[in-house]
């Protein structure tokens, strides 16, 4: 989970490439209750497959690879409703290895730019990267670390260590980190034989529903109290995950959660698909208590196009199709066939410039990577292609160390987005 301070806006100016520090949200309270149930889930049509894939059979990819993997990297796994940009599998490998070198310290994923602390969000990112890149040792190490930091609800305490703003060993979980871990575990149960991945996934999924869902509304964590139902983070909405969760956790209404997420998202999105970082149940933007997070499209909401884009690519959901069309149209209006430099790192929900420093810098990979996934889902091929090329350049160059400052958030979303745009992030349960 990204926890925001003014640091993100100060560090955003460090990079000419638009790299900043991603963070969001305030401190948790206690779990709330209420809400309503939902049913169904949409479907849509599209054309699948891939285009221009360079598989590079001479690739020397061997680092920590498991010979027993059911889906060894690279896959180039076709997505039913999306087509890929022309990509090179060696580029994805290089991006992953750069990321691992800089942010995995052998035990956990760290944020060097924030005093070397660790957040559950980063553990989730690392487990997703590990399972799809077939890095079983890193995956197992990260999952062991997460379990060692469980709270009383058997969910990872969201922050560990002492960062630039002081100690973050606080109570409470962060739902995005937990659901990324759960999805990664479910994929691990299909990727590698043996182990307890399947049972661990099922247990974690049940704990998420029990402590981070209220009336089918996805809460931000397990300790937000009465504020939880009116401090919702749409960038945590991961509908493609919930379809997978429903296959193993049949005692809970995951499709109801999916529908509630799409209902809130539809109410929150402006005509350009710009959604506030945090919203209430009615979709109105809110400023999260005890934090610096404003009700703008910024360093939380920038992740939404990835999560919703995947649901269209994998499942053809019509709600997802509507959303990716809007946000891709907006991003496309700010870019050219050769550059994304017109995309800023924050907007009001009507596309204006927010007050303060948010939106004053060129967007980094936490924006441009998910933009590429949404463009892939929307069939916006020029935007898809320039997004891929931009992220490719940033993840495989010295940009991962800008002026001596590591930028974990952008790098993580850059790698995840490259994986998605090359058929190396999908639902292995399908």
C-alpha cells in the first residue's frame, strides 16, 4: 500500500524522465461494517492474440529459474481480448533483473528512497514478479517475510522499518498488498508443484474477505474503523483477481465484491476516466484523514488502468471496456506517437492542474506503465506502443538510479506493466 507524504512531490523533480516516489493514504483505524451485496459481472467482446513478439530463444535467462515450472519465462501468453505491442523478451528480463538488484535485499523488498523501509505493497509486487518470472527462491523468501509480519488477523502489517518520516511499524494491514500476495500465491499453486501455495492462498483470501471487506465493499485495510467505508481506494479494486478468488473461496461472495467495485468506480470516474485517489461509497473524492492525500488523480489512482485493463484483456468485462476507453482517450490526448512527455503526474478529475505540486512534473512509470496496459485493452495501439517503448527505456537504463535516489514505486509498476504487455501476467487458473 502506498502511504503518501509530501516527499512524493519533492522527489518527483529529481528526474528528467519523470520518475518520482509513489505513496498514498493515511494511517488505519479499525474495521467497519455495512454496505450491500451485488451479483453478476459483465462480459464483452474483443480480439485476442499477440503481435510482433521477439522470443529470443538464445536468451541466457537462467537466474533463479525453476526447472519444474509449469509456465517458465518467457510465455508470451495470449490474452483473449488484447494484442501486445512489438516487444523483446530480453527487455522484460533485463527490467526484472534491474528491479531485483535494486529493491530486493535478499529478505524483503525495500524502498531505498524512504530510508530502506518495507511495505506490504512491495512484498506483493515482488511475489507477483517472482511467480511470473519463475523466481521461486525470491517468491518463497518474500512470502516467509510477509508471514513473519502478520497482525492478529493474519494479514501483513502494512509497513516495517524506519523511513525518512520516522518509524512505520504501525498496526493494520493494507488491502492491495494482501490481495497481490493472495493472487501471487494462487498463481504459484499452478506454477510450481508441491508446497502449500494453494492452501496458503485460500486461507489468505478468506482472511481478506473477513477483515478487509464489509458488505461487499473493499476496505483499505483491516483497521480503518468507521472511516473505512468512506475512505476507499479505487486503485485497490482488482476485479480479475476476484474472479480467480471465487474459484477457490466459494463460501464468500467475490463476484459481489467485483460488482461493488465497478459500481463505485463508475460513480467516481469523470468523463475522461480520471478517478480520485480516495473516494467515499458514492464515488466522491475525499482527502484521507491524517494524510497528505488530496482528492485528485495521482500516485494512487494512476494504478487503476492496470488493474481494470487486465480485467478486460482477460475477461472482456464491459465495465472495464468503458473505463479503459475513457482513460486511454485522455492519455492519448496528452501524448504523441513519439512521446508521453505531455502526461503529467497528477490531474483533477476534470483534467486540470491540482493545487500544490501534484501534476507539476512529467509522469513516471507508475503512470505510463498502467497507461500502456489500458491502451492495450482499449485497442489504442499508438498509445500502447509508445507506453511500452517509454517504460522499456526507463526500466533498462540507468534511470532506476536517478541522482542516487532509487525510485521503487515507479520501477515496480514499470516491470509489472512490461510483464502484462508481453503476455507474462495472466490468470493461470483459467
